[in-house]
C-alpha cells in the first residue's frame, strides 16, 4: 500500500499538491491524469524517493519493489537482449558467483547457486527478455544488435523492456506509448492487463487507459481525487459535475451540435456500411465525453482548403529503400479529395517512409509521383518540432508566415492553441514538447493546406488538445493521411485503413477494432492477400494455407520431442548434483571425479537452457496460430 497523508508538495515557488490525502492498494491499476504541469511526474518522483514532501508524509513499505522506466541508456556494445537481462541485478550476481564457484571447483556452492537461479527462473532469462523485445517491435535479428547501434526511439523501447522484465510490486510508467507504434501499444496493453502488482500509469491515450485501468487519479486544483473505474467512467463523472455550470453547459451544447451535424453529414456521404457504423459509434462516444472537456483552453479549426480537384497525388510503381534495404516496392496509390486514410503496420514497415514520399521529403528510387498542380501539403512529424527556431516566439513564427496580417488577429489565432498573453511572446526554447507540438500544428493550420500528412501528431499532447485536434480534423474538408498509435484519434477521424507490410500497401477492409482482433491472432499477412469485406471465414484475418498447416503440425511434434528431452536433462542434472554432494564429503580423494561431474553438469545446463529457449519459441509460435 502507498499512502499520502496531508501532503503538500512544492517545486520551486509552485505548489503542486496541498493537504492531499490518498491511498493506493496492491493490484490496483491507476491512471494518473491532469493537465500538463499539474504534478503527475512529481508524484512518481515522490514515490521513488527522489524528492520529499514539503509538508505531510508519503508512506511506502520498505519491502516494496518499485520499478520505473529509466531515462538514460549508457554507451555499451552489449546486445539488446543482454542489456535487458542486466536489469535483473540478482540474477547477474548469481551468475558471477556461479562462475567463481566453477573456477573454485566448489560442487556444493555450484548446486546452491543453480537452485537459486532456477528459483528465479534465471535459465530462461534470455528467452523471456527476447519475448518482451519482440512484443515491443524488435525483429529477431535486432535483439542481438549492440545497444550503441540502435536509434533513440529504439533505446527508449529497451528501457521499457527492462522495466517489464524485472519482477516488481509497483510499476510506474510515464507516457510509455510515446515511443511505440500501434502494434506495440496493443501488445503492451495486453501485458499490463496481466501485470499482478500495483500499476501507476501516466498517459494521454484514453483508449490505452480504458483498456487497462481500474482507477483514475485526477490531479486538479492542487488535489488528487481517486475515481473507481476506467477513464471513460472518470470522464462521465467529471462531466456531470462540469455540466452544472451554466457557462460551460452552453459551450457544451455548441460542441454537441457540431458533432451531430458531422454525424448527419457523414451518414449522407458514407458508402461502406460497416465502416460507417464504426465511425458513427465513435462519434456518438465523442458526444458523450464532450462535457468532460468543456473547460478546455483550445478552440481552433482548419481553414477551408481551396482547389480540391481529384486526384491530389498519384504514386505509380514507386519503390524506395535505404542503402540496399528495400522498404516499398512498386507502390500504386492514389489520394483523392476527402480521403481520410489511416496507415497500419508494424514499426519499420514503411508507414513513415510513405508519408515522406508523399510530402516530397524523400524521392523515389524508381517510379513516379504525380502531383496536382494545386496541391498544398501540411506535413507534421516529430522532426517538425526541430525545425522551430528556439530563439523566436510563437508570435514571431506566425508573423513570418503572415507578414501582412494584423497582430491582433494573429494573437487571437494563437490563443485558440492556448498561447495567450505572455505565452505568445516566450521563446520556443522555454516550451515543453507538448507546447512545441501545438505551435507546429498551429503553423500548419494557418497555411490552409488541402492535404494533411500527420505522423504521430498526438505525441506529447494532453487530453484536451487531442480532443480539440480530433474535432478540428472532423470538420476538415481536405484529404488526411494519419500514422498514429492513438486509437481515439483514428476512430474519430479515419474512414478507411491501409496496411503497410512486405514492401507493399494494401487496403484493410475493416475497422480499427477488427485490426486489433486480427493482430491479436497474429495471422501471417501475405503480400497478395487482403482482408475480405464479406465471408465470415476471412473476416478477421487470412486463413492458414496448407503449407502453414503442415508447419504447425511439425512444430507440435518438435514441442513434444523437446519436452521429453527437457525431462531427461533435468533428471540428469538432479542426479549429478546429488552425486557431487555425496563425493564432496571426501573432496581431496574424489577431486577429479567431482571436476568431471561439474563439467558434464555445465554441459547439461547449457543444453537444458537451449532446449527451453527453443521450446518457448515454438510454444509462442503455436499460440500465435490459434
């Protein structure tokens, strides 16, 4: 249990909590939410003992094992999988002691350490670490790469893997999905649902919170209030309170009218019944949660784009690769006015590469991209934030684009993105990641594009801004292509999905929920196969071909053979341990025989470990085919 008793916490001159009292219990999965700067991360630092309360007491049992994601990764040539296993300090100590015992020919000490390692499941450490890395998007060949060879985003995934790998009583996760793609988010979601300890999770991803949390800790007005249920339940309760205030109620009604208008317009234009129903359900949900955000500081919309003649852009036999690695091959794709497309697929499959080709940031190796001469692209990606001038203010950035516009109009526009008063005049270097993202989006919106290419646009954005962006995109008349792990945004904005895999792009005939279901089944996607819109046997995925069924049968046979071999090896190891202990009574006389037993035991343990790793891989494969 973790208890806060009349806690006041200050950081500098700012009071984050005042007289806050709260208790968290084992097995609770708590989403920690609140506006940026309210104290969410400081609460984690308090639990980790890195800061102290100003007044009051934070009570944590000294026996609690608390784990969080490390922020730094040292320079190391160790492989990714070894780096993850290094997080288990106890296991690494046992392994060092075992090596010393083997050098000292101490049979009794070796037997003791083998038992200790067995008790913490240490012999399967590498396979367990590899399984977590695979879930987080690492390919089989990537897990053996040195850490120093990985990019920053993949290194952050390594630190998430370390946090999941270590046994813990309390797990603290601060925006874990920011560095993940949708496939990895869905995997992490399932992992956290099975986590047996207490989870405290900071996230602005409402779908992620909804799937995992049993409680929501909302930080507002220097207080922490605990709500039972997931994030949607919290929104409903909070909405009922906020709707009582007349001014906010009026704003709520205006937003609801906007949503109802959009639903009617969408119904009249929809051509695919299943996708239409999926969108309508998502929009109805948005209408329900609207009251919880009526006090949002954000109020903006996209300008009406000009020149919406189709096609806006066409890709003909486009191929692209980095060095010798082909990413996309012979792509045929056409973007028309009004298209709202979401790109699906694992990290590294080519989603961002396709966006960059469409934006003109990359040039095809072969094939051609034909652009409408009236095409005007608004492109947002994470590196867009790096293009902002750190020394200039939000106002100066906007004035550069609108030289003849009155400052009052520019200030009003920026106010819709919560850059009001002095905030509009602050240099960008003083902005948080979320504030930079808001400014980058504001600059794109001002330019009135007719095509929006958005690559993870909601990273660093809080709930209110995500909500406002979804509303604005719904009313945007141009074409939209989105890559995002934010399922709320995708559900609210996207009409159709394309799957990027095996160097090609193909239409995914289904909703985002169907993609989720299909992904959980881990069906193999063949380049020539797409999900069918009708036919129940194909609705959720691709059927295994005859060759794959043969593979499954062979794998099952291999699992049975390995289980028999593991039983034999484990019995042999136990027998060798007992014989070594018996002979150690007269170690001087039996020294040579003990040494031979230790050598054979070491070989048997290595064989056992290799068998276990192969067995785990096979079992995982068979589970994926169910």
